[in-house]
């Protein structure tokens, strides 16, 4: 098959949601449609469960699962679908943000009763800023929840989206009868008292058709007609607008009951984007270019502590990736060959000879890769857009075992490359500070340093509200000199030697910004 055809038939996306909205259940149903798994329960939840086990054991369990669920690929009607895993837990939000740099579109899952929740807001904001095409799936329609219009309003207001329903629920909760599919103009009914099965799909081109009354009763039919008339105030669906991230189609359903999922999937494969061009520091790269290029968006440490190898996840942006072919690791200028690249199928990984744009390959790595690294056939360029975010939790990290300081340094170095946290060095005294997006990461780091590197660390509290990257308009200005002098105690360098300011409170951050207007403070590392 030609490369063009392979690109055409690929859809690489992520499902984002607040924990418990139904992401795992939906993923599983999608895999069932693709015939990639045979039964429900095959996809393990990657959630951090609070409970009997202590947090870090839970994280280890989760890490074991997340190797398996990092990429779930399957075929559906000739389309190759790659679902990239995005942890919903807020402490792992950074992983999710980075994964979003490797997707071409997303599906947002919202719980009908809970509506828009905190984590959904954060993740959607990132997608909105990047104009990633989004489809919204309102889940758990078999439960009592908010009214459809109220939810659509809430999505518009809280998520700042422009929505258009492509399906519409007939009743909800106990009275949930089914779905009117606006996209395909047909009705799907829930059947039986258990409501577990989809009855047949009935084409209703014209809503005035009395068959609708017979199917769902006159009252429900009239309500549906009224509601669909009201729904006409929403903009008409336009694929262009969806692809530009300016319009978001909405579907209703119940993942658990496998209801409305096929409608979602059928529409998804039709409208969702194939692999898209990506910007690098020198140019925009198109997927159908001849030469292979790709970038690392995730690094996963091997679960076996005796073999300290890792799996670097590379999204293929252009050309064809081939096994045993030397590629340039642009950051360190080395050519590297990969003898056993992994591709991902449902929950298994396999060695592949060849992969195409949109696909993810897992490369075994002994410490060459950092998140954000670019691979090419020789071209000197770097992909943009795998940023670090301002951490919000900070601690000094001290060596607790003087005999193991080398191990500690190596461990910290590698964990930072994996993106578990960020390391800062204070300008004033050279002390090392770990900054994380979530509080759980401190336990992860301590546990992994001990188990994988034989090192032990001690934390010491440090009162920092937020770290931001500093960019003076003019590095020679008196204003910047004064900023550096006055704030000397609060300045540090990150691993790339970029200057970082530690604000000890929201108030001091604000004051600093207004006092030094020509010294820009950024909340993502990649601001240039
Ligand atoms: P995740 O945290 O977003 O991955 O959510 P899960 O898929 O693990 O689902 C969270 C809970 O909601 C589980 O108990 C599911 O069985 C349940 N759930 C998922 N979809 C539905 C649905 O359509 N209806 C109902 N009633 N429950 C659902």
C-alpha cells in the first residue's frame, strides 16, 4: 500500500475526561467494535485508587498497567485507529499534556450527572489553545442527570467551546429510550428491561413520520420533535470548522451499555483528521514527505529494576520508520539504529519492521532520550511543542546516603528525562529543588530512586507557590539587573540552564509582574 493511502487511513487520538466519567469503559467498547479484544474487562483502568494499599504501591500498579495501555491500536472498517492513553488523575496531568502533543484529535467524555468537571476544564483548555479537533461524548445517559440543553450550555460556557449536537437523547435515566442520530437521521432504541442491548436501528428521515410515535409513544415523540427544533439554534455541523478546532460535535450515549458508541465511532472515522503537518523550529513538516521524522513524547521506565532500559514513545510525523535503519538523534548528534522497535496492538506490543505517520513506535533506550527529542534521517531540526509546565509543588532534595551520591545523581537525571518531575538548581547556593505538578510524584521519585538506583533521598520543605521561566526583553537593561539583584534568593536554573523565578505566593507573583513589566514570566518552558 502506498504511504499516502496509509496516512489517509490513520486516526490517532486521545480520550480526555475527569476520572470516573467513563474513559476506560468507552475505550473498551471501541476496542470491542474493532474486534481487538473479545470481552469486557480486558482494558485495565489506569486510575490511582485510594484505598488499602499505600499510594506509591498503587502508583507502581498503575505504572504496570500504563505500559500496556499507553497506545491501544486497532482496525475498524479499514481505518487504523491509535488511541493514546491520557491519565485522568490530576497529579499526572503533565503526562496527559505531553501526550496531547502527539494526538491529531480528541474525544472528551463528560458524565451526564456531573457535567463539566475540573480536570476536563484544564485538558480541554490545552486542546483549545492548540486548535485540536474535539468531539464531545456525554456519557451515562442511563442515569438521571442534567437536561441536554443545560449540559450543552454548560459545555459552551465552562469549556468555551462552540458545540453542535449530532445526536440527541430520547429521555434519560429511568426514562431513557434511545438516541436520535442527527448525523445519520435514524433512531436507536434501548431494548428490554435490562436495557443492555441495542434493538435495531430505525431510519427516520422525516421527524413528522408517525412511525416515530409508534416507536417511542406520542408524548416522547412530540418532546423529541420540540427539542430537535430548539436544537436548530446550534450552528450547523461543518467539517472544516471541526478540523480547525472551531466547532465541536456532541454525541450522547452510555458507554457501559454500549449505547451510542457505534454512532460516535462511525462519525469519528469519517470526520476525524488523518495525521497532520507539524511545526518544527525550522519549518512545517508534512506527513507525506519521503524522509522519516518523529519525536519522543513519553518515556516509560521498564518495570524490571534489574534492566534499566526504558521505552521511548515516538510519534511518527513524516515518512516511513524502518527497523535497523540509522536515524539522527538531533539533540546529541548521534545516529541510532533500532533492532526491535515495538508497535502496539490493543494490549500487546510486537516488533515491527515498518511504521507510518500517525503511528507510535516504542524504542528501547538505555538513556539516550529525553522527552521532546527529535529523530530524522539527517535533517537538523527539532519539533516544537512538548513543553514543561510550571510545577506547583516544591521540595529540596538531599542525599540521605553519602556512599550513594553517584547513584542518586544518575537516578535523578534519568527520572527527570522521563518527565516525572523537574529539577532546579538555586542560583544562590546551588541547592537542588524538585518541582512537580502533582504531590504524588515525590513518593514516586523516592520509591523509584531506592528500587531502581539503590539511592536514597530526603526531602525538605520549601515554600514556593509557582515557578516561572524568565525572559527579559533586554538582558542588559537596568530593570533586569535590578530584578536579578532583588530576587536573587528566588532564582534558579532548570536543566536546560534557563532562568526560573520562584514566586512564594500568588501575591508576590503579581507584584513582581507589575514591578518589572519588561521581564516576562512564562508558565510553560517552551515560550520561544
Ligand atoms: P474513567 O475513570 O473515566 O476511566 O471511568 P471508568 O470507565 O472506569 O468508569 C467509571 C465508573 O462509571 C465505572 O464504575 C463504570 O462502570 C461506570 N460507567 C461507565 N460508563 C457508564 C454508563 O454509561 N452508565 C453507567 N451507569 N455507568 C457507567
